[in-house]
């Protein structure tokens, strides 16, 4: 298996009560095995009380289409580690009240047992008035298997509406 074993029952209870849940089911029923090739899949989102007002196509209970592939480098080639994923939606959507986008990351934060480093850095930058990446924690299930705590965040991309940088060419 490419993914870490399930956490304790106490952690499972905490996830189901406090953290929103993302469920992804690949069309072929197999795990994500490539960082370059997208798989077609269906996704649903189960909001918790904090995000109760953040409705979109994925919170209506019926699986909506997405494409998903692996991303990152540090854990990708190590057997049995939880890996990060890239989601591509067919249309721009606001997930959990964040800005609309078609491109999202699910960060595994495998080497950070606290799951705080990225989130703290992102939120601190925003609090200081700097550019930052919006994110939230989610419990992720892939093909019915619980993968644990992930950080859903905007994908940083170059473009007029994203990171508008100078074109050196």
C-alpha cells in the first residue's frame, strides 16, 4: 500500500466529529499511482458545523467528477507513506469558503506529525498582510479507505488572477 496505516480509534472519532471529510473514489477503484497521469474520480465533501454555510457542487451528497494525481517529491517514492495529491475540478468552485479555483492540493504533511507547520506559516502570512495560501484540514478517504488528516489548500499558479509575475520571455 502507498498509504500510511490508519490512526487510533480516538483520532477517528475526533476526525468524524470535528474535521470536514473529503471522499474520493477513483473510477478504476485503484489508488493514485502517478504524479503525471490524472485519474478520473468522483468526490464528495461532508462539511462540519464550522463550514456548514460553505455549500458547493461537492457538498450536495452526490459524487461529482474530478481528476486526481499524485504530487510532491519527498514521500512519493517511499513505500507505504501517505502521499500528497493534486485535484483538478471541471469548473472553478469555492471549497470551504476559499477563493474559487479548479486546482487544489491535498497535502499529506507526512513528516510533520503536528500538521501545524504549513498551516501556521500560511495563516501567519495572511495575518501579517502578506500574500498567503488559504487552507483547511480535512479527513481524506480514498476508495473507502481512510487516509487520515490532510491539508486542503489552493494550488499556487502563475496567471493574471493568481501569481501575476513578469514574463521573462
